[in-house]
């Protein structure tokens, strides 16, 4: 009895079966996993009961389980049949991944003030994690998690990373509720990091159009019809984030009728932000705002457009950039082509400016000072004269000739086709 020690168990890596005595064995598999087994005779039959994996089940816990199994044998009870009966009873009470995920969302969503954050969590757990939703939460293993992540891991790295973290959270919740007892198959360190390939482009800035090429890009964008192109133009003119403009609602333009008040729940910092609208931006807003409709730049079903809608327009224009990257274009233009103070450009981007003492005394948002900044940015955005600037547009692939502002709409459409 008690032949093994904790140090020896922790160091065993060679595949094989190692006896602790009294029918208790540690079985080391070819893949490196270690499982506790209780082996016994029942009549003429040899039987095995799995007691769990090491280190989730410690040496002491395995010995205690073996003692219970030996007591059952002395009482005339087959430990394997007893375990199967208990598992069959437990199956009725173990929910699927989808049930645990939905319960978690119902519990946590009221505390999440940001509507985009709530929508992203729902999309991850209801759409992207769909392969796991019908599976019993205690039967999900690392192979299931990897299959769920692979469609996004390389093609949409950020989505893949967020999905992995959210699946890990739900499986942690399942363990806390005692639906699972083994290690989390979605854990990263020492687990999935050894199975998933390295992501491309994980580090670095968002791809952006150089500020010198913005007028040419905007001239081409304005030739496009539709609410998505208009929303992208409005986003660029206001230097806003995608989630701020996609979820914009009727009635948010207030103050003097020229300031867009973005509520705190849609802001990254959780602080209400006022955006002085240039004449061009205000014209776009009034074109799409409707008193009887909630969302300003709405999709065909009346709901906010998807997070990839504006990116699809950029890709269709064969431009290698992201929606968020236009904030960088604005910041570079303000810093390199104007004399506006740095803090004014940072405030336009809703960035934190100054230390805690300065922030305590600066309660305004310099709306009037930023108004001229945004007017100058809008004027620059419409300043293309039909001649490519010193920096060309970053292209996704060799494109056909770029339509000039002087071309009529028929020739532009023909060029696109």
C-alpha cells in the first residue's frame, strides 16, 4: 500500500501503469495525460473504474476514492456499476454549454453599461460558440474548443482571442457550479498556447489611410450610395469609433443643434462625450435622422448595422485600412498639418488628457475650440482636386483606374464593374 509518493507521481512521464497498492494505479498515456484507475475482480471478470486525472485529482484524493471502492466490494457492491448509476443520475442535472452561457449572460448583463460590450458577448456565446452550445458542459474537451476557435483564429485574430477568453469564462462558471471537475480545456497558458498556431499581425497599430491620401479616399467614398457609406463618412468626419456611430440614436444632437452628445454607455471611458459637428457631418446626420426611428444610420431591418459593414465598404474600395484607423489619420493630420494644440486633438478623440489634478479642474470639453478643428478637418476631407497626393492610397490588391471627382456617375459605376 501507498507505494507512490507525490514527487514520483509529479515526475512520471513514461507511458505505463504505476501501482500504488490496493488496486489503485496511475496510468500515464502516450499523450502525457495521467489518469487514476481502480482495478478489481468481480466474479471472474476484471474491471476498471476511472477516478479522474492528475493533478485535478490529487494522490490523497485518489487513495480516498480507492478506500471507498474497497469498502463497496466488501459490502457486495460493484464499484463500476455504482459509478455508472451515479453518473446516469447526474446526467439529468448537468446542463449544456448554451444553458450555462445564457444563465451567465442573464446574470451579468445588467452590470454591463456598454451596449456594444453586451452585444459582443451575446454574439460570441450564441453565434461564434454555436458548435459548443448543444454539448453537455462536462463533456467538452480541448479538441472541441480548438474546432470552435479555428474558423476565427487566423482570419479574425482579435475575434478568436476574445472568443477563447469568453469560452474559458463559461467553463470556469461550470466548474464553480460543480458541473465540471477537470481542468479548463479553454485555458491558454500551458494548454491551448501549445495547440493553436501563432496569430499573424497580433501586434501593431490599426491599418490606416495616410492623412495625405484622405481627400482622395473621401472623394471616392462620396460617390457611393447607401447608409453604410454615409455612416463611414460620418465616422471619419467626427473621428469617432465605429460603435459610437453605428448605435447613434435620433435626438442625440443637442446643445445648439450642432453638437452630437454621445452617451456614456457607448463611450470607451464611460464618460459622456460632445462632438461639435462640422457642416458636412451635420448634413449627413439630418439626412438620415428620422423622428419615428430610433437608430440614425440603421440597417434595412431598422437595427444597427453590423460591426463589419463599414469595413466591407473599405475592402470593396480595394483600400487596405480599418475603420478605427481613420482616427489615426485624423490625429496625424492634426499633428503634422495644423497648429492646433495636442490636447485639443486628443480631446476630439475622447482620450484622457493631463494628470489627475488637471482632470479634476478641467470639467469642460472645449466644444467651441474643437468646433473650428472639426470644420478644418471636414474642409480638408473634401479638398481633393483630382490629382493624387504625395502619398498613394494603401491598396489591398492591384485595382482598376481610380475614378476622379470630375467623372460622371455612369463612368464611375462602369469603372467599378
